[in-house]
């Protein structure tokens, strides 16, 4: 089957073939993907998923690629980008927003309006859908605190509303992560009224601190490991001697040991191998199983 030709016939959104992974990952990974598709609405997405399932084609929904590692030189499947799902409605303190909307952009927009509750998000370079999926968070807050409900496409291709209590939000995880057949299409976020000047000052202070303590000048995907209970992942990585270590084209940051950076165009395979080495050493020395916060895609 000529996959690209068949997808073009399907008319299920804009298609890009043989795309560099560096354009779709914040790690700027080496390698390529067979095809990326941008469906413009739910009907196109459904049509695409029916074709994918009928033809047993590998696929992955991606946001900004800010929390993923493609542990392969070539992703022989379909990447689905929901960038066109970007509607935004603000009704007082209620925000209804498409899954493809940029999270940082949204956080700044509502914070400037004096809405509080989203101050944790400006430093997270993902989409709304990706943030819900991962339960993205920082500064002791996360999406689970502000998302009241989401609209999903179920594995049976039905559109359904799921409420906060059903979404099983916990530290860097959610129902969606454990049930990848469900796709977030839209989220409803509830915030509170606050003081815009105070909110923006807080965001500005946090941005300065991030610039000082995180290697934001290099390609990365943020924190690699979840913090074990009562401990910090970066402390453990430092303790086993991996801070600043280089492996092929990738390295553990000297500024923050829970960041892996990709200054030389390395691959996801190299990053995964480095992660495995760190986990093995932490397990050996401290009997702690570090859990990877980023999603590894084979």
C-alpha cells in the first residue's frame, strides 16, 4: 500500500511526508517520521482513525513534542497533530479551549486578564491536550487543580465529556495516559479572579529563576524523572555521578541534573540509553526505581 497516496485520497487534513523529528520535538531529535497529519476537525480525525485501524498503521497523537522521546531513527507510522483544534472561549472565569492550543500562550493570556490558577504553566512548552494527558504541573500545582472537564474521542470514536473526578489526575499522570485510546479534544478550565499585576510579577520572578537554574538555552524536554517521594530526582542523579556527563551527542545538564540536553543533534536512542544507565545506577546505589516523566515512543 502507498500510505501517502491513500491518505491524500482520504482528505483528512494537511499531510507532510518524511518529516525530520527535530521539527516535532523540543529535544530536536535526529531521525524522521513517515508522515504527519493535521486534521482540521473531529470528522477528519475520525475518518483518519478508521483508516489507521482498518489498515493496522502505527500512529501517535502528539502535541508540541515537549515531553516525548522517539527511541528510533525512523518512526514508521502516522503522527497526528491537533494544531487545528485551537478554538478559545473565555466566559468570565471559565475557559473552553481546544486541545491544540499552546499552553504557555494561554497561561499568559488569562494571567494578564487577572485570572489566577494558571501561574504554574507559562514555563511548560506544551499544548493543552498534552498537558491534560501528562497532568503537567509545577510549583505544587498542575492541570488537575484547574480542569473541570474535557471532551474526548473514545476508542469507539464517540465524542464524550469526562469530568475531573473521572480523569484520575495524579502526579504527572491521568486517565488518558493509562488509556491512550481516548483522545483529548477540548478542555474546560475554571480559574478565579485575582490581581493581574501580582500574578504577572509572580510569573516574571519564576521565569528569572528558571533561566538561572535550568538549561533553557539547549534542546531538552524538561525534567526527565519524577521526584521519588521524600527525595529529589536531581539529587539522586548528582549522587551517582552523572551530572554533566556526556554520552555520544547528549549529556546530563551541568546546571540541573534532572535535565538531559541535546546540544549536538543526538537521537532519541542515545537519550533513552542515557536514561537507562542513570536508572540502573540509582537502583544499584540507592535501591530507588526512578520513574521516567517523559514518554518514550518506540
